C-alpha cells in the first residue's frame, strides 16, 4: 500500500469529536431536527471553515462547504453523506462519509492541488427516518423530488416545512441542482460481506429498490373453546403460512444473481386475546430488489398467494411505498476500481440493500458509493464500528478518483 496523503489521525479525531456530541447517556444519538443535531452541525460548520471552505446552507437545509475551482464552467464535484443518526446508533453511518469528504478537501490544500472543478463537501439533512417519518429529506430536495405534501407533516406541533426553516433552509424554494458532474459518497457497508471476504472496499453498482406492502387478512373471531377446529377462519394461522411462504420465496430469489430480500417486519393481530380465535392480521412486507423485473414478479407472486387463501379468509393489499432500484454510474464504478487499485485497496462490486442519499443525487448527476467494512456487519446499534485506517483508505481512494475526474476532458 502506498503512503496515504490523507491524515488518518485527523480523521479519527474528527470521528471521535462528532461521536462525543450525543444525547446524554445515549450513544450515538444525534437525530435530525433535534438540538443535538444542531450542535453537531455547529461543530461541522466550524471544521469546514477551519479547512478554508466557504460554508452555506442550501434550500434543502443541506450544509455545504465549497472549495472553488479554477474553471467556473467546469461544474461541481460533490462529496459527502449525512451527520444525523438513528436513535442509539450511528457513530459511523453517514458521519464517516462527511468526515472523509472534509479530509479530501484538506488534503488537496495541503498537497497544493488546485482543481478545475468546484469541490463541495455536503452534510445532507435528515437522511435517516426522522421524527416526521420520512427519510433522505435533504438529498430529495437537492434532486428536486421532495414531495410537496411532506412539508405539511407535523411532529409535536411543528411542520416539516418549519423544521427545515429552523435549520436554515427553505424547502419551498426550488433547489434542484444542475451543475454537479459527479457525486461520490463513502459509507459504512452495514453488512457482513467485506469483513467476511477480508476486503478493504465495496464499490456499489446499484442501490436496491424498496417496496413496502401492507397486507390485511380478515377471518372470523370466535370463542377459542367452543368454535370447532374444522369450522374456523383463523386469520393468524393463514398469516403464519403466508409469512413462511414469503420467507421461502425470498430465500429462493436470493440464490439468484441479483440482490433480493423480503422481510415481514411489522405484524399485529386482533382482537389479541387468549380465548378468541384471531379475526384480523395486519402485516407489512419490506421487499428489496436490485432488478425491477424481479420485484414485479414478486409482487405478482404475492397477489397470486392472496387469491389462494383458506376458506373464510379474505385479503386486502396495498403498496405503501415504491422506490425504484438506482444503478450507480458505470463510468464512476470503473473509475473507483482504478482508484482502489492505485491505492492498493482490495475491492469488489456490490449492491446496497440499504437506501442512501446517493439514490436521489443519482437522479441529477452521475453518482457512486464506496463501502468500508462494518465490524460483524452491525449498524444502527451501539456496536456499529469501522476502523479509522479502513475509512482513511477509503478517503484516499475517493481523493484519487476526484483528481482523475478533474483531469478528464468533458467532465
Ligand atoms: Zn447512512
């Protein structure tokens, strides 16, 4: 491995400093739209300014540090991720990508490297599901696809519109960007693959599409002691068979070449009493696929299953959300492979099963993500951990790619 130009100790110190800004007694909690989040942002704003970046907020409430390029017409290379966290987890999730972006800017200055492109370091607002129940708020705004009706969502008497204003944005102002020539996001893998295979980096080829499907099964509530076993319409028994079938179907699809998962993560029964045959079940399926046709097959498979339920059981299903898979830019995939090799980082291509800001930025600009290993594949929990050297190596790879992209004609 070549000697790194990025400063590993400085990356480690920044990660520690941001991790220390957490709700008291609750590591590592800095949820969007909370006072703790604002504290984290204040710290970042200071660090951006110390690095010589021009600091501003865009209309979507994203914190942006700018390093002007020499050619005003060359456009912008955007680096970054998000600094907000889920409750009780998120020491590296998002944060690593923001600190790496900052470090790349600092390193370019120290090496005296002037870019043609403007370089921007971004901390996207509210990537995680916030108290308003929605995610990727800032990146959707930057892509011009933040739904208008979201602005009216209310939490504890405050609207999302007001919450974005309170961090310094104005989501009613159209914020869609058209100057971004490339977006590069480093993120922790949040899965076990890189660690298991002993690899330094994952180069993301696509972000899986995500469907949420609500199914309600209705049977007939009856007395648990007097209703004969052969004359029941037990909604839970039918639902249990359905859950098992969904898992088997997903297991089979996961054997194929494309990433596929399906999970029943919410499940409730009514009336929910020991002496009553369950009359109603509600379940929520989270299904994720790299390939859209496979998702459509799965949705048809569910509809077929729902027409073949036991006597007396009826079903209703509803697609609650429908996010298409997002391929990453093929040219950037190749560029990151070259950069990884240049930096001596072992790597593989992989699909992200989790959603990310890059899925939205990809709608307005060529985008790419790289993953660094997560210890035991854990994330969104206290144990979430990635080593500083692995993150620094990722920073070096991003820096190598940025310098190469800056030199390319037509970029
Ligand atoms: Zn994240």
